[in-house]
């Protein structure tokens, strides 16, 4: 159960404007909070002939999603991009199942009242408040990189393995390979500002007052 909010419309449109999009919506965490109304309004504002969508609770469960997604393969195949409204775990799951498709997230996951209890632990989300998956091909740099680097590798990787944890693949090598495969290496040129830890706290508190 993780708390999410929809990203600024402009930020989502930058990724999907003019494209055929398949949208997944996961309201599985509605008990803690999911911005359902805003998500529906946003989807309705998109050109109907360019958008297909499906609702599915618990996109975080990879085995479940793996089966479910098969019913949509032909529509996904025709789409230029997949957009996911869910917590960071759900987007990572969908991205991992669609190796040849760019998968974007429409949500930021907030650090508030949430717990990652129902998810199978294939992927983690630290609820960082400003999801970076749209820059990294759906691989989380906060949880996957031992140093939580958001603008590229530290340079210490050896044979593809992390210098902090040699048992783990270097997150940034995985990100590079994925973006290369998708023809999206230009995303690496988008230099991100330093993480705003204050944002997590203020936005979470604002949400708590709702
Ligand atoms: S970047 Fe990672 S930690 Fe931050 S919201 Fe996205 S998945 Fe979660
Ligand atoms: S080697 Fe890769 S995963 Fe490890 S800390 Fe450096 S950039 Fe992050």
C-alpha cells in the first residue's frame, strides 16, 4: 500500500504527446490513497483514438501481471509508449515485462502512511516523492543503485557489477543498456536537479491534511 499523486500534466504530456499510448491504471492502493479522479480526468482529456487503457489492481505483483498483460499484447504492440498510473513498483513491474517498449509513469510515490507489504519483492520503491523512472527506462536509480545516484554512474562498476555490492548488477549499466535497446539514450542528457528531500516531507504533510 503506497501513496501516490499524479505528476504535473505538462511532465506527462512531454512524454506522450502525439503518440499512441496504452495506459495501465492501478488503484490497488486506494485504501491509503490513489488519485483516481484526477487520473480518469487526465485520460479522458487525451485524444480517444490514440489511447487504450486497462485497470488492474496490484500491478506490483509481477507473476499476476505477467499473465494478465498477455490479453493486451496486441494493443500494447501497436502503442508507441505505455503509461502507468501506479506506485513506483507497479511501473517497474510493467517495464520489466515489456522489454521492447518504453514505459512511463504518470505518478510520484510519496512517503506517507504507506508500506510495501503486498508486493512480491522483485522491485522496491523508496517513495522518494519525485519518481525518476521516466528518465531511466523504468529502472529505479534510488533503490537499485547502492548510492541512489540519479544522474549517471559513479564509475566504480567492475564487469557490470556494483562496487558497493559485487553481487548486484550496476543499476546505471542496466539503465544504459535498456535505454540503448529502446533507442532512448537521449534521455540521459536530461540532467536532473539534486533530489529535493524537503519535497517528500512537505507534499506528504499536505496530503495528510486532505
Ligand atoms: S524513483 Fe524509485 S524510489 Fe522514487 S518514486 Fe520512483 S520507483 Fe519510487
Ligand atoms: S557501481 Fe553502479 S550501482 Fe553501484 S554505486 Fe556505482 S553507479 Fe550505483
